């Protein structure tokens, strides 16, 4: 799938430990190679929305929006903060 990254996502990466960033990189590579979000582990649709998803990654969540065949990566925050700022 085609990925697009927002500035808020890049801002969220600052200060994260190297191990978390390494796991995030492999998750992003998996997203690029996948044909659909259904093939990715730990993906859930957010209630009340049709196109917003989150991927669980330990104590962090990756916030996504699907626009046709494109995935927009919006946020990467701790599980306590993600639902305050996303969607």
C-alpha cells in the first residue's frame, strides 16, 4: 500500500527509545508490503468512524486513516495519550 506521513507523526517520534523506533520501522515496512489492513496484526477500526484505525504496538498506538488505496499515518503516541489526540 502507498503510505503518507503527516508532520504530527514525525513530531511524535522525537524522544522515543531506539528499540521502539526499530519495531515501528518494521511495522511500517509491513504496511508498505501489505495489500490490505486486514493482513496486519493488531489492527482495529475505531468505533464511530469508517476510515480511522489504530495498530497496537506494546504501550504505543499508531493512528492511521485509510483513503482508498492510500494509508495516512497520523500519530504515534503512548496508549494513555492516543485517544486524546486521535482522531
